[in-house]
C-alpha cells in the first residue's frame, strides 16, 4: 500500500454544498467522493444581538435629540408668552395714561400746572422706558412704534384747555394698532413654534386683518369726547 508524500487543497475548488452521508468500505469498488466543509458560515446568534444593540443605541440618540429640541422650543415659547403678557400690560397702561392726560389737559383749566400732571408725566416716562426695553429689536416695526410715540407725546404736551385733539386721537389709535400688530406677530411666532402654522402665511393674515384698523379707528367725534364748538 503506497502513501502519498504531499497533500494539497485547491481553494478554488472549495464550495458550499449540502453535506451528503459518506459511506465507504475498505477496498470497495466504488469511489465515493468526499466533501470538505469549512466552518466559516455567518454566526447569526452573535450578529443579530450586536446589530440590535447598535440600532437601539441609534434610536435612543434620535429620540433624545428630538426631545431636547422640543424642550428648547417649549422654553422659547414660554419666554415669548411671558414677553407678550408684559408688553400687553405695559402698552395698555401707557395708552390709558396718555388718554387720561389728554382729556384732563383739554377739559380742566390750569391742569398743566397741577401736581397730578407732573405725576402723569413721570408715569409716561417710566412706561416709555419699559416699552423701549421690551421692544429692543432694531426692525422696521419697532422703529415705527418709537417714531409714532415720539410724535404722539409732542402733540400731547402741546394740548391746552378747550383745544381740539383730533390729531392726537389719530396718532393715538395708530399707536394702539401698531402694538396690536406687534402682539399678533409674537402670537404667530408661538404658533410656528408649536408647528401649527407657517410664518409667511400667518404674516399675511395679520396685516390683512389689522391694516384697515387705522382707517376705521374712531375719532373724537365718534366718542363724543371732544369739546363742542359754539
């Protein structure tokens, strides 16, 4: 019986096949082929848990980022709402004092020489500073409010007893409408933060609804507050 001196395996000839039962007898007449199976198959028992762990880590990261993003937007919305409350309160008080001062100047003789007038001037100045700090953005809307407010105060301090205040009233209601536009614009930002409205569409709605207000604003004659001329 001869033994081989050299044993070689050609890698190109190795292939995956379904193993067949091998039966061979010593000295048998049939030459039954032998198949060599290499244990290099993918181990799914190890791969699947590893892939699942990576996927879970990615999902947790995405969920955490989304949660933090929404939390930031919620905080911004809360700050914006607080700002709106402060601006609405300050603007309302400011307009009330302007109206009261104008009424007293034209209806009460010698009111400009009283201590009450000085106290109202002080309140007007304090609220002006507060509103200027609340409206700290350097945009066209803010500049319009500041410009109109300056003109309104000039007309207010020029009022005298029994004088007409029609021009003052026109600027008074224009200033009120500008405050309303500013508050509506801030409310639109809140809705955008909550993803309920697009800003461009909402911006058009604001000015479409509020722009006619200046034209329709009541006059002193409508309110029956201006002194009647004999």
